[in-house]
C-alpha cells in the first residue's frame, strides 16, 4: 500500500482504474515490408505491419522476457504476443509512461525460468493520481530535467567511445614501435624489430574433445570456451574430469599463467576472447576449440596485447570459416605475423608503455561509469519526487483528482457495450 500522506487533491487508484491493457498478437498475418505501422516487441521495433492494435501514446511492457524496460510509442503500432500495450484512460499518457519507468515490474515476476508478467497483477498496481492540471506540470518538469540529464549522459557516452578509440590507438602505435620510438617514420619498424609468425615464437596447443559423459562435479578443471572471457578467466558452467585424466592426457595440461585463446567466436563485440589461466589455480585440462600458447620464447603479455589490436583482429577475421558462429583453425592462428623486437628488454618496455596508458584509461572509464550510474540514480530520484507530489507545487485551484476519477469511470462505462438480458420463457 503506497497511501501514507496523499498530496492535496491526489487520489490513490489502481492501474485497472485508469488503463486498458491490450494483449499482443502474433504478427505473422499482418507483417509487411510496406506496412505503415511498426511491430513492437518488449525490446523495440521488430518490423512493419499493415494493421495496428494500439493507439499512439501507449506504453509497452514485456509480458515475457524483458519485463522492466517500458517503451513509449507516439504512433499507432502492433504489439507481438510477448508484449502488453498499456493505454491510459483520462491520464496524461507521458505521465503514465514515466510512472512505468519508476515502477519496478520485476517484483511481479512469479516465474522460475523466463521473466513474465500477468495481466491480473498489472491491473492491481497502485498509482497516485494527481489532478489533471498538475499532471501536465509534472510532465513538463520531468522532461525539462531529463533533457538536461540526457545531455550529460550523451557527453559521458561520447567520452567512453573516445576512450575506446584511444585504446586502439595506443595498441596500434605500440606494435608499430612508435610508443617507444616516437620519431619513427610511419610504416617502418624500429631497428631490432621484425615480423614473426605465432608458431615461430611458441607452440600452439589445441584442446582435446573430452566426452561430456566423463564430466564430474569435482576433480580436474576442464578449460572450455565458456571459461575464456575478455582478458579474464571466467568460472562459468565449470566442469571437471577424474584426476586419472592428468596422466592419460598429459599433453593437454594447463598450468598457472598459461595464455588461452578461444577458437570459436574469438572476437565478439570487436573484443578478443583471450586470457591467462589464473595463477592461484591448480592445473586443468584443455578442452576442444580452446588454444593455449605454450613454450613462449617472447614475453607472454606481448602476445596478449597484440591479440587485442585491430591488425590481429583483421588478420583472423579473414580466416573465419563461418559468419554466425565464426571458427578459427589453429593452423591459421599459427600463421599470424606479430611485429616484435628481438630483445626481451624492448618487449618489456612496449608492455610497460601500453599498461601505463591503459591504466589511465581504466581510471577514466571507472569515473565515466560512475557518472552514468549517478545519472540513472538522479533520474530515479526525479521520478520519485514526481510521484510523491514534491517535484512541482500543488495549486489549490486545480480540479481535484477525485473529480477526474469520476469522469474516467463515467467515460469508460459509456464505452462499454450495452449488456443484453435473456428473456425468461
């Protein structure tokens, strides 16, 4: 119950008092490339339709899947069967949408698998109804504050993108030799550098296809594709093998500090899936579609950082055997050329230059992420004040919400089809 001290002129109602819920339908028979109405799911526009179910000003909320990301649609549209259309009746449409942004729909989820919402639960959500005139003032104030907030968020996100570009520039210059030789002409490698293939600086080990029927809940860790993250080892869906497998499959033993690489989907979101096996972990066994750089004659971190460059990503993308589930063969990885100085000391200098600059990026990234979190917290604070009646002043001359509620009830009743009575024989 949210009624404690209602602002003057406000009324406590339920969603069922002020909205209609339009259940979505399968789009198969209405979908058309030439359709004039967008088809919406809970995640956004999916395609076009030649018919519509919902009027402009309807808020979409997921029935299944994404249930806590309301979407306001300012045109007629068709909603699919996994999305509800919430259409306010007699309430400012944007005000209702902002309330949906404020409300935590996840607490209505009773599912054990896919998040879902029930129509009956939505109708029982409590809602503080302001006078109509105040609704307009609240919406105007929210949009004024959100506009300023959005400008700040855009600046933060732009800075994040600029950081990504800078990171790649650091890596590019590092492996061109220009971080440690700033006066080096572009296109030339420094003296003492050369291009070497992966197979010339290490042994590349490809994993073994262990049988899933041999997997246990404890024992020797199996290093799988799911464990290879973006620069970090992931303890995800972890499975194990009997200890006897260490002797039988000694060739595939992985030790602390070994460099691991995903051969299936090695690049996602333009980020390379490569990481070191944790230093504090016991030995594991390398599963299929994971590669390990063994007996490295250069500094392992040098290979690690090179695999993050656009040069490396371009080289391996040209060898992908599929597009939806790209795979890289170990032989193709072996042939990739690495610009590298002969001297381990110079390699260490390159690594130090990279890490110094990237550590600065990491600190800036943390500040930007903190700023985005603070912006989201401020957004919620604005909405909280709005629906507590504290964002704009009340006006005693406003027609109270009780009068508006009676009008809504009367208007909705008038739209209901007349009931027919059966004749008694």
